[in-house]
């Protein structure tokens, strides 16, 4: 377990980081960035794996399986969709 | 459990790559490189998790990863460019569902936790569940499965009452930890219904903003569950997305010239029959 105050530092700094990353972004990138950040929170799959890896009962295993599958879908789908959107920003022959 | 240093190190590196990746996505020239960098971060974080000694159900885990990942990968490759927004919505909803499910297992285990941990688990579960069903509704609307905006009489009052009930049940779970299965079940049921009811009256044109809001929600839910699991990588990734998503939602609402409260709580004036 983590020290409560230490976690608060992480929360705060992460919040500032998130704010700064978006603050000066051009409007055309809003949708890809939404999709990109959607991909990043797909890291929830790691948490789901931890839960499934320590599940004791069948019910817990079932929910854990469900959680890992959903998290994996979040990560994989988020990546593909974002990559396809951003591929349109590839340097065009000007 | 104390984790080996290589697992912790890999998670740390993963979190760094996420931040660099998102930063890269902030300008058109480096945008594509950004998602690839973040992608490596994700692979690293997942691979490292497999190396944790003593984890059970590894085969189930691999199967779930392959099934969930493959379905989403293929559907994401196939979807038409114009149908992208609803795909973002549904993938986002899945992340929210995963965060809620993590909390559900945490409650089912009923391990002794501090009050703070339980509160954050409950809050994460609530917004994760709302984001899950809300995103599903958003997907259904944009996909054309749900054609009309369904508005209940006294919609805002219903929203508030449902939200209060959900919060009340959540508070009961904190007070009576470890909670009874019935209470856990009731809490999740109300939270899931809340997501449905809140999103149903919102029209399709406003959906991108709402999807962005749910994206921020899922981020926060992931961050809170990360605290419950004692996993800094989840906290960092989740909270960065939560903050970035909140700001992004406001910027998008501003670009549409409608304040966010207006989108969420005010019906569009009846526009006559048809689309």
C-alpha cells in the first residue's frame, strides 16, 4: 500500500501534467487527443490483470476475466482508432 | 505484496511513455509518433504484469487479453472513418466498465482497508459504472441504434434523486465495510442505471462533448482504482487523462458555444419530427 500523502502528491502532479498537455493544443487535434487519452486509460487492463491474478472464487474469476477483456478492448481499440485518425495527419505532399 | 524492481521499473517507464506520447499528440507533426510511443508504454506495462511472481489464473488472463484485444482491434480496423466517434465511445465505456469491475472484486474480497481506500474505491466504481453505461448509450445514439432522445418527465429531478441514491449506497458501503453482497449489488445497479438515464436525453450532436466527459470520468475512475491497488502507473495515467479530458471537454463545449451544464441538463428545443 502507498503512503496516503505520497499518493496525494502523485494525484496533484499528474493533474497538472494532464492540464499542461492539453492547454495549447490546436482545435483540429481535439478529437484525436480525446481518442489518444482514451487509449492511455486502457492501462486499466493492468489493474484488471492484478485483480484476476489474485482472484480466489469463481465469481471473482468471472468478474476478473470480464475486467481484463474490457480493459484489453479499451487499449487495443483505442490504439487502432487513434492511429488511424492520426495517420491522416501524416505529411501530405505540399 | 512487494513487487520486484523490474516490474515497478517497467510500470514507471510505461507511465513516462504515456506522458511523452500524449505530449507528442499535441501537435500535428509529431501526433502519429505520439500514439506509437504510448503504445509501447502499454505493451511494456502489460508484459511486466505477467512477470509478477505468484499471480494465478495466467491462462485465463492471456485468454481475456487475446479475446478483448482481438475483437476491439479488428472492429477498430474495419470501422469507417465517419463512424470513429462512436467507437471511441464504446472503447471508453469498456475502460470504465473494467475500472468498475476492479472495484467490484475489491469489494467482494472484503479485505480490510483504510477508510480513504474504501472511499476512493467506491467513487471510482461509481464514475466507472456511469461512464460504462453512459458510453454505451452514446455509442447507440451515434450508431443510429437509438434514434430519439428519450426525456423523462422531470428528468433533472430523476437524475438528482438517482445520483443521491447512488451516493447514499456508496456511503453505506464505506460505513459498513466490508459490505454485504446485496448492498454491493444494489450500488452497482443504481450506478449503471444512472449512466443510462443521464445520457438518454442528450442529443446526437452533443455526443462528442459527452464522450469526452465520460473519457475524463473513466480516467479518474482508473486513477482512483490505481490508488486502491497501490499502483502508481494507473494513478498517473488515469489522473493525467482525467485532467486532460476535463479540460478538453470544456474546450469542446466552448467551441460549440454551449456551456457544459447546458448540454447536460437542458433539452434541445423540440425540433419537430424526423431526424
